[in-house]
């Protein structure tokens, strides 16, 4: 009788508690629960009591019993087949998402008595992805990736480019595109899969990319009741530069900062303010690095500079603006 009394007391005590953090997007996470002292003919339940129904996974001697499993975990949980024999009741949860965050209890029932073996506090964090893509102008299309493993509720997806007004590149409300506020330069050039809500693939296809599409794009996924997911994609659209291309840098006053043509610099075309103060990559047409170095910058050089690439026939192949701010220094002498 004494042994029985001790057993009944233990069957109502939580023996272990642990905390677990993981980033959304990983393939799976393991919720650990082990106890080799559990008797045979036991009944094992993983549960989240903030859900209805609370069952995450259930197992008995005959195998998994998932009729009462909460739908959000359907086909995403598994346990080792010999778990009730070895005492390893750990639960594998595939494709964890933000809404999986919560307290999971591992409970065993044997001989009519129930004991909580462990409680695992799972925290699934948002992973902010930053991706870089390069494509040559003239390609049929380019895909900007944005994915989440599982969608648990009403969803709004916004692709935006914050250097534009309006910034909207593409917007999806549930299963329908909402393009009222779309920036005109992307009209009829963007596309998302119609089954994105089912697959969790909200990647954006951009047709006929050109040099002016080079920028940072943000994919924002808002799921009701959850923290927004963000994916930043830096898109660089490159051009194949002909050997006779001309590269010119100008400031906002249209003064010539630097000129390169016929395979060499043209200092005679340079404004006197910039004379002997600029250099450019000698193999710029091969490396496609058109960066300009400005020596001894002062506050007077604060300006917006434009790099323009023209073909020998005068066709604009690329144009890019760079804003330079030079801060003054305050010096004291003794």
C-alpha cells in the first residue's frame, strides 16, 4: 500500500519544464520528453491547452491516435515508433511557424492515473531574410523569392519599393490581387501564383526587368494575430555594356564631373571644379564597376550625382543617381 500511495502522488507532479527557441523556416523542431520508468500499456498525449481541441499528438500501444488532433498540426507531428517501449516520447514538429509558439505538455496515463512528464515552452521567432539577386536586362522575367512554410489565417501580402511613390509593387488580399495603389511602372509586369495561400509561396515574378528596376524590394506578409514576416530582396539588373559605350557623371547643376569614352578619360570635358579630383575604374566596361572616386571632398561637394551610360549612337543604356552628403569638421587649434 505504501508503494501505491507514492505512485499516486508522483502521477500528479510535473517533473520537468524547459524552454525552446527556434526561427520560423527551419525544417523541424524536437520537443523533448523522456521517462524510462513509465509502465507498459500507457497512453501518451502531447497537448496545448490554449487551443480547442488541445490535442497536438496522441499515441497508445496500437500506434498514433490522431482523430482528435487539432487541425493546425495535421501531418506536421511525429514520434518514434518504439517510443512507448524506450520511454522516449519526444515530439517532432515540422515546419514550425509563429502561431506554434506556446506551452506543450507531455502527459502519460497508465492504470487510470495521469502524470505530466514535462512542459515545453516553444517560442518560434520571425526570421528576417535578406536576399540578393542579379539579372541581365533583356531577360524574360525574374522571380523575387518570399515564402513561409504554413499559413494559419487571413493573409495580406505586400511587395513594396520604398524609394518610389506610391511604393506598392504588388499586393494580394487572401486569394485576390489588389492593385489599385500599384506604382504605374509595374502595371501588367508583376505576377503571383494563384495558389500562394495554399503553398505559402508568395514569390513575385517581375516581367521584362530593366535597369530602372534595380532596387531593394520588401515582401511583407501579415497573418491575422501574428507578427509580420519580412523578406528583403536586393535586385540588381545589369546591362551588357558594348565596348564603345560612353560613361558620364554629372551633378545636379548639369556640370560634367567625369567623362569616359573612346576607351579613355576625357579631362577636357570636365568642369574645372572637379579637375584632377576624380578617378574611375580603367576596366569599367569589363568589370561593370562604374564607381567614381572623388578626392578631397568638402561640404560644397554635397550634391546629387548622376551616372549615365550611352551607346555611341546616343541611346541611354543606364542611368543611376547617387546622393552625396559631406559633413564639415570642427577643428580647434591650441
